[in-house]
C-alpha cells in the first residue's frame, strides 16, 4: 500500500467517525515541513506516481505545475538514477454538502471539492517525509478553469517550501 493513502486512512480512523462528522470542513492549505535542512541541501528530485487525477489532462497539468514549482526552487528533475528527494502527489475529488443551505427540491446544496496532497520524501526511506502539503478547495468543474486552478493551488502549496538563499 502506498504511504499517502494509508496516512489519510489512518488520520480518519484516528479522528473517529463522530469527530470527523462534527468538524466543520476547512478549506485551504496545510503544510508540514519536517526537515528544512535536507530540502535546502537537495538539488535533484525524481517524480513518482502516487494517486493521479482521474483525468489524464488534469494529471499532466498537476505534474507540470509541480515541476514548475520545484524548478523555481532550484531543483532539477531526474528521470532515472539517484535523486536527493522523491516527489509524489495524490488527488481526490469529493462532494460536500452545505448543511446550512435551504433545501431546494428536498435537497441541500452540494458542491465538488478537490484535495491535492504533495509529498517530498527521502529517496532511501520513502516513509520519511521531508515536506507534505495538502490543499482542499471547492472546484469549478469547467475544464477551461482547470489550468488556472491547478497553478493557483500548487503555488499556494509551495509557498511554504524552503527557499535557498541566493549567494551575494
């Protein structure tokens, strides 16, 4: 079993069903930087498929956006051989229900929500996360907006990624 889905399952189990139902859904980005020095020292990364988006075009947009953000942080992608870190992502689409909305035709308002998790791990011990970020956001299902949405969400995820200081 892959690491990230297992973590999501374990976190839901840890919260328990009553806690999970009682919580208000919070949208936005959460980031955990576990080892900033290792990230700052790294100069190469390998991309490993995680749980890709259901749509191949959307998958390509997400990978491209991650590559753009990693390159902006001075990282070089390697397609084979050793790398300093391994990058993967998972995406999930779900439907949330607005419990405070007024029923229309007997139904509460529903809307699509996307979750994108990006994980940067140690290449030797893939269980050792160096950087993990998660974004939950309501989605516009118009394909014309996908690219802008992916760029915005990915940029927000990498906002907290450690940046190397340029030599002066």
